[in-house]
């Protein structure tokens, strides 16, 4: 009885704090003073453009005073954006579509990053150590590491297995943070890992084999998106438009200046200089690739992540 | 009969009141994080289907049982050794205090290194948290044994095993049970925590999966289920306690009457 009471009490406390969070609104812009905004990002290669754009002053140009805050994973960023803790955030496309379909009030405002277009030289990779495993189908009954459950990595692993003729339900997915994955495969705690750069370089350096990637599913996959809350999009559309403009400029700049990308990575990650020089960078298209999101929406339904198909037009409109 | 009814009424009064408050306070909630209780209860049966119960809940409970049993064995064993000797106690005390203060969730990455990511790691996490209240209470229980009875055992040259079973453990058992009760609630928490990292099945894993899949009503139904498991386990614990401590409760009742 005591425990039940505590559980309900904790629930009530969360209710109150959630209500308090929900009440947090960004004040409307005042002319002349820059808008102070916080964006939640994940400290991986994918978000290099926003760091670069901030450094180059693309956000200041738009009268935005941007603070970047790193979160554990994109799945955690989305609720924080919806609740108003961050005004903007970066998350993988699957998490964004699933969240929107399940009623989380967010919308996508800019493209995050995309695959390289080359299935065998992507910035992501499904990596195995055992030479007997030559294709994703062989992962049936095996343990495979994903960084988050029910996100783009998890879904891509299942889809790669399915397209190769295996039963994705028979793959045992284990949640491990990207930095822990190479070690876990090295000590045989898992049979395969799905990593992105720079961990992919570390895995390749061990002589392990890549048997799949995001690009293998879709050469032009829209891997991630920048999002804001529907509340902010309604209350301050001007701010959101300016953020999108700055973001697009940052993406285009990053796409055409890979050397500066490799340099700025050192400012927010622990990636060593030589690894930064050698690793494969993702593509940073300036516009959201709706066709790719449509394909991801189909994958979401096919893999049972949501019961109804995500409404891509409503997410990106 | 009426007293049983009254006890049931008292037992359920507060939970029902709180659920009612939750029901009405959350009714019509549009906050995605806090769905209405009606919605949570609606998804409860489909969420916790037979498949989930056998594939996720049962493995969790088995790990909890194994971990709790392991903690009892280790905790009582170490507690008796430490409690019986003043020298050992003085030696062990600083280390005990040090180890006890380490939060088991912080040990998860280390356990992963040592024991992998399978059942062994999860059971170790449960043991590492449950063992402390049992050790410390056993030590106190063993120390607090009646010195006259201890002398008597010695005078009658009662064998070690018999003395341990009939005197040391028996007289320490009220405190051991107190420690075990604290350990049980810690165990439930750690059962969930051990599955939130590097798991592929289990109750904690499922709740985490709902969280990252933005299925908040399902996530809350898992939290409710955890609470229910807590209630059931504490009731089971009370039954076991009444068995083990029947002599003690009888003694106390007799003492009350004679006073």
C-alpha cells in the first residue's frame, strides 16, 4: 500500500512538474534585442553544421542568440522541445515521425543530415566481427546493438534483415550508447553493432566487416531533422523562419566546407585529429527530403512502430 | 467477517481515493506526457498481454528472485561472520560503509565489463544493492543476542551448527527480516534499472521501449504494473515473515498480555 501510495504521489508530482514545464513559453521577440534560444543536440558528427553556423555568425545574422545543449540522444530531445525546455532540437527522422504520430506536438523545420548516396561508403554502418556472418539475414537469433530503441538505427537494422530475407522479430536488439559499441563487439557481448562516424572508423580499423548502412536502404535518406514545438511555431513564426534560414545557410556551408567541419568537430567531441581527417562525413542537404521521409513513414508502419502511417506533410508543413 | 471487511476497506481506501483524484485530475488532459488515467487503464490489458507477461515480466521477476535470494545468502552469511567477532567488525566497518555508499546504478557499466550484458550482470546489480541492509541488520541482530543465552549455550557445549541455527540466526531473525524487507524494495528498483541499459527483454526494457517510442499511455501502464508488483510482493513478504517470526510475534503478544 505504501509503495502504491508513493507511486501515485510520484505521478502527481510529475503531473505538477509537467504542467509547470508546459507553461514555459518563449517570450515574443522584442525588436532590436536578439532572441535567446536553446537548441538540444546530440554530440555527434551529424550536428556539425549548427556548431559551424553558430561560429560563423549565421544565427547572429538572423538576430538569434543561440545556445547549444547536448543531450544523450535524439529521442530525449523531442519531448524536451515539445515541453519548451529547448526551443529547437535535433533528432532522427524516425523518432520525429513516431513522436508526431503519437501526439507529441512538434514539427520539423529544417533538414538534419542525409546519407552519402554510396551504400558501401556511408557515415553509418552495420558492423560484424564474425567472418561467418556475411549478410544481415545471418543476424537472426543474434544480439545487435542499437543506440536507442525504436529510432532510425533500430528500424534500419530490422529493415536490413527483412530485405535480406530474415525475420526481423527474431533479431535481439540491445540498447547501447554509440561510444560503448565497439568495445561491446570486441568482447563479444553482442554479435553486431550499428554505428555512425567516428565509431564506424574505429570499427573498420579493427578489420571488421560492414554488411549494411542507412545508405543501403535509401541512397538519399533524410536521417535526421531539426524540430520545434507547434506552440512556438504558432506563437512566433518569425523566429522559427529566421532559425530555418540560418540553419539552411549552415547546412549549405558545411556541405561545401568539409575541412571546416572536420576542424569544428574537435570543439564539441573527443574525436582525435587523425580520425577526424579520415572519417566519412554525411551529406547536409539544405532542404528536407520529403520523398525520403515518405519511405521512412512506410518503414514505421511496416515495422509496427505506430498503428497509423505518419503524416509527413503535417510534420514538415 | 466484519473485521475482515473493515480491514479490506482500510487497505483500499487510500489507493482508491488517490486513483480517483488521478482519474479526475487527468481527465481530458491534452498533455502528451500525462495522458488521462482512463486512457492508461484502457491500454493496460492489451499492453500487458500474455506474450509480454511471459517474455518480459517473468524474466524480470525471476532475476529479482535470484538476486534477492543471493543477497539473502551472502548478506546473512557475511552478517553472521562480522557480527560474531568484534575484531572482524572493526576491520570490516570502514569497507562496509564505503561499499554501501556506492549507488548500484553507477556500477552498471563496470558490471557490464565484468559480467557481460546478460542475466548475470542484471542479477549482480540487484545483489549489489540488496545485500547491504541485510548485512547491516544481521550484524546488529547477531550482536544483540541475549548474553545469558549465549553463555548458556557455551556452558552446555552446544555444537556450532546447532547453536548457529537455533540460537544465533533465530535471535537475529527479527532484524534479518527487517533488512530483507528493505532489500526487497531496493531489489524492485534495481530490477528495473538493470534493464534500462543493454537489455533486450524485461519489464524495465519494455517501459524504456515505450518511452523512446513515445507511447506514453503504455509507459504509464508499465509504471502502474510495477506498483502492483510491489504491492503483491510486499503482501507475499508479510506472509513469509509471519511464518518465520511466528515465535517472535507470539513472544511479544505474550509479553503484552502479562504486562
